[in-house]
């Protein structure tokens, strides 16, 4: 086996001492922002800022005119660096990647990254634990906009790596430590709904993958084709589909979820969670994106309702009244148009104990809001198995003072040593966030 060693850019270590209290660290922790105060933009983001949006805070449809405000992507300015809470250190783990999206930790500690642009999966290995990959290898290529990655069987000794193409699910033979495929791709599901999606208002192409805790079910996320259409093009879309591990016995696990981009299993209880992009063109502050535990058989409103049956989308007025009382309200509402993508549960041991079991989620950032929001990683606390409903800015600083964007978080994973790994598809970087303060 040939291992290609990459000369990754000098990985400067920058210790951040941003003046924000650690979460749940004591009485000096900042209070939770609620109501209009919970809404902001990149200028109000800071590590430790806590927000809670409730159903009572929802704006009315068309409270502002629909916005088209895509970010101007620029190179990382000199001196610009992501900001994390005090006691955390942010470094570049790897850079020069091609549109890095989902990142997943293999059972042996290797990090698998889906590079959706060039259509490949990369492996990053930090065997000596120094916080820098001494080897990078293209595990598989020739894929079609890969996104989700999952290992099977569940546990310490997988035999396959599953990859979610935009229109299929394939798997490769795998054993712990493989840096390159040892056999051809086997197509497990060949007809995932897809086709010529474009960015903006729908056309969702990402397909995340997650196995249930018992390994008996493969979940596949399929976002809507449109913003709010309910025509035949939306068949088998805006759903979380479920299959047997061999790709057979398709069923709908949950539906009416406009774009369930990220999937994750809570290791504490085995429940499935998802991170969702809601609909557009109803105003700057409608409809909130969300993170939620997924109820089997649950209906989450799209496209006729949003967040609860009392909120009918005005573009579908009077339609599907029989569904009004069946809409499941999500657990954590996020600021509208944040574009929440991947999520993970913190199962490491190096962060302070108050972080353990909490959710980290990547907010890719708005393109359809007058003032930008998102472009950060947030933390959603979990207490006694349930979300508190609030969320907290954890990693920020990807927007310049004039509103241009140099970084867009996508994937989040917990490394073997407990560091949080974050992919950034604007700069082609994997960031490493490690706790260096007193535990």
C-alpha cells in the first residue's frame, strides 16, 4: 500500500482568549437572549452568546421583502482566524481540500472527509496525536457529489464504508486502517431522488447517511427539489428514508422535512436527530431553521405548514387541513436562513464535562437575508436526554468587517483525542478546536 504524504500548509497554532465566559461555567455566564434580541447577524456573534427562539417569537409572513444576498467569498484575510470560547485553541488541521463537506471519525480514529466538488473521499490520519495529519490519502474517487459517510457494521470492526452520492448510495469494502479502497464500489441504492439541482430556493442535493444504534437501519436524508412546491417532482423527497443495510425494504421514517441535511445518532439513547434548512421567501426572519430529535412517522409540516399546524404557509392557504394537527414542533429553533448543515454529539473526554453529550452544528450561512447570519458553529445543550431549546455561538469569525465571507462551516466531528473537527468549504480547510484550559 502506498501512502501519499502531503505537505500541509504550516499549521499555525493560535491560542484564542476571546473574552466570553465558558458555557455553564458559573454565575457570570451571559443570560439567554430571547425575542427580537435573539436575532442578529455576524456583527453580534461572539463565543458564548446564548439565544433561544420560541414559537411566540415567529415573524409574520412577508414581514420583509424577500432578499437575494449571496455572500462574496474572499481569501482568508491576514490576521483573520476563527474565534472560540476562552480556554479553546483553534488550528488549521488541513487545508487545500476540494469543497470539504461531511467529516466522520472512523473507529480507528482516522477522519474521512467527503470532498463534494472533485467527487472523492479523503482520509486524514493523525496517528501520533500531535494535532496535525502526517498522512492524507484519497480513499475513493469518481463519486457524484458525495456527502454522507457511514461505517458498517456499527462498532469497532466495520467491513464497509457507505457513501451517499446525490443519486445513489454505494459502499466499499473496508477494514480498520485502510487508506485506500481495496475493491470496487457496490451500489446499494440506485435511485435516490435527484436531478439537476441548483443552489437557491431548493434543489437540495446532499444525502447524509446514518445507521441506527443497533445497525439494523440505514437512514438517508433527501431534501426537497423546490422551495415549497407540492407537485410530483417532490415524490420521495423532503423525507428521511430508511432502508435495510443492504439497501432493501425502503420506507419513510419521517416526512415533511424540507431539507434534513445532517443526521446524527445520540449515543446516550440511540435516538436519531437532524439539522434542517427551512423554506425561503417569507421574509428575513421566517422560517427558522431547526435541530430536532426525529419522531418515527413524524410529519414536520413542509410544504403546507411550518413548525406547527397553526402556521400555514400562505402559498398553500387552505390545503391539507387534515394535517394541521399532526405537525411535530422541532426541539431547537435557529435563526432563519442560517443554513444549518451537519451536526454531531460531543462524545469526547477532553472538553469540560458540561459540554459532554451536547450537540454541535455547522451553520453554513445565509444567502437570502438582508444582513448575513450563520457562518458559525453552534452548540445546543442537551440535559437529561432533551434539548433545552437554546443554542450558543461556539466558533465564529468567518465574515469580514464589510460583510464578505472567507469561511463557511459544513461538517463537524469529534476526533479520537476529543478535539472538535470542522470542515470549511469556502477556504478548503479542516479546523481543529481543542480545549487547552483547566478541565
